[in-house]
C-alpha cells in the first residue's frame, strides 16, 4: 500500500470506538460472556469509558493489555481505542520472559492488567515507571478528546465490515470468540460482533483447549456464528458425542488446513450452518 492509499484508509480511532460504544448503548441488554461471567453491553460501555478516563493521565503511546479473555478485557480494548491509542494485546499464557521482552520493546504508556498480570508485572512496572491500570478499576471522569489521526492498528487482512455484511450479522447473533486476544483471528470476532451489535461468547484459555467446555459454551450462550481454527473444530466436534448445534448458522475456519474427516464432522454437528474456508 502506497502512502496515499494508506492515508485514505486511516480511521480516527477514537471516532471508531465512539461509534462502537454507541452501538452498545443502543442495545444495553446485549451481552459478552465467558464460562464464568456475563456482562451486558451497558456495563461494557461504562467500564470502557471509565478506563479511558484513567488512561488520560498516562503519557502518549500505545497501551498494552495483559489479561485473561474476560468481558472486562473487551472493555479494556474499547477504552484504549477511545483514548486515541493503539492497543497491544499480550497473551498471559506466555512465559514472563516473552511478555517482558515485548513490553521492553514496545515501551507502552500504560498496561491494562487483571489481578494475575498485575502480580507478574509489578516489578517491571516499578522499574520502568509504567502505570499498571487494573481492568476492574472504576471512575467517573469525562473522556478526553483524542487526535483525529490516531491509529488503532495496522493489520493486512479481511475487514470486519465485510464479515458483518457477508453474513448479515445482527443483534440477534452471538459470535464465538475462540482465539486468544493476542492472535489476529480475535480481531474479526470482536470488531465484527461489536459493529453488528451481536453478543460475544468468550472462550478463555482453558475452555479453548477443551472440546466439551467449548460445546457447553456454544449451547449455553446460544452461539450462532463460529470462527476458529480447524484444530478447535476438531476438539469441539469430537466431544459433541452425537449432539448437534442447529442454532449455529455460520462456521468460518482459518489458520490451518482443514482435515477431511474433521470437515465431515463439522457438517454433521452444524446441520444449519453455512461453512466457509477463509484460510486462503
């Protein structure tokens, strides 16, 4: 992409986040859930605005996010974008050495953390004078205006709007978010769902690696849209034990080649689904 084309594709990130939050405001009872907790859209939006106000006190630059895949982490992503900065998701399943090396290279203005990450990163935060902001912090300060040219991220991949339009995602849908937040597949799940006002079912690290737990999450949250890797579909369909998931109307897979035997089980387990290979 040349410089002119790149400039044309730059989006005001704070305006993008404000638009997504307006969509949540319009459907306050929608929800984002994992296996342990469910937050309605009203709570997600309020937490995002609260965290964005906390981020206003930090200096310029990107904001890292190190937290388990929970509803408050989605609020954290929105908060960073609302503050006019890009977010850098870190996988808490990675060893300390990898996380710290990324942070040293990134030099973030702040790090949004859950309790576990706060304990792991407290020493680094003190040494570098980098604020660690708890995701569960609350506040009522107004959100500052951000520069119109701020970027959220640069990712060369298909757009969330295409997914929304191609599959007619709507507030009636619930999207399964299987990939870790630090994996680019999660961009599609989060932003396509939020743009459509759809619910999100979050698979945390343990659930993502357990076929039976995935099946329970799909059933419990009424998932209608699945986007994941063939290896995860292999786990889920093997654990199904003859169960089907007729509410699922679309299954997208990417990231790996799809074995023929797994694909056959996908068609059996999701009898009403449009099955799409977006691997390339």
